C-alpha cells in the first residue's frame, strides 16, 4: 500500500501540474498527498478494525444495514434480516446471504474525509469563513456516507443478479472507484467555490483601492 501511495503522489503531481485544466489547483497537491499518507497510516496501524468496532463504528454499521435493507425493498428484492447484519435472499437470487460487517459501515471513510478536510481547511479555510466551512463539512460527510451505502447496495445487486464471483469483484474494486469519484467531485466543486470567493474578494479590494487614490 505504501508503494500505491507513492504512485498516487507522483501521478497526481503530474496531473495537477501537467494538465492546464488543473492549473489553478496546484497548491492542493501537498494536501492531497498528506491525506493519502493519513489513510495509509490508518490502514498500516489497523485502526480501521478499532474504528469499525467502536460504538460509533457499530452505529454507522447498523445504519448502513437498515438503509440498504430499505433500498433493496424499494427495488422489489425479497430480503430478510438475520442476526443483525446478515441479509438473506430468496430465489431468483444468485446468492443466499450477505453479511454487512461494521467495516462496510462507512465510519472509516468518514474519518478519512475528516482528515482530508482538516488538511484542506488549513489551505483554503481563510477564504471561506466558518459558516461555509461548516456547510462543506456536513455536505462532504453526507456524500461520503451516501457513497458507502451506494457501494454496499450495488455490490449486493451485482451478487443478486450475477452470483458470488461477480460480487467479490465488485466488493474489491467498487469502493475505491466510488470513494475517489465522490472525493474528486466534492473537492473540485469546493475549490472552485473557494477560488471564486477569493477572486471576488480581490476584485472588491482592487475597486476600493482605485476609488480612493
């Protein structure tokens, strides 16, 4: 995983500094790299096991289970809950049961988002103000948890229609794709907002300076 973090750091620097589209976000490369290092340290120290089995981790795990159950019922899939976190399926399902463990609950993803948000706040927080930062914190947390629920839901749908092998593939890769997509979209929108506020502030100060020679 450490090698993966190194590849991410090098690759993201090449993208941010080499692609004109990202030229206005070059200052964010150290922040993104630091956030990846934090995620690596969480994994290396096996903090995900502690976090997922903590009271908050258990709460998020249960919330994920019941939300997924509701989504499956809305999708007209026959499913029952057993032992608190095991979903049982009847034919024509290609799988008999799926256990949604606390590790799937989304608490770890939320902790990673909070770590990244803290780093980003150090860089752009002064442009946004407290209320805007609070809005971004709540919105980002909700999006992160929603992505976790969507991952569990889609993985189960894949298993329901195509069997256990397809479920394993989706379980292995879908979480990374969803998390990175949500993170990129969220921070892209947030940074554009921050830059627009910064530009507006500079423009206002310039006009005031020109008005009083």
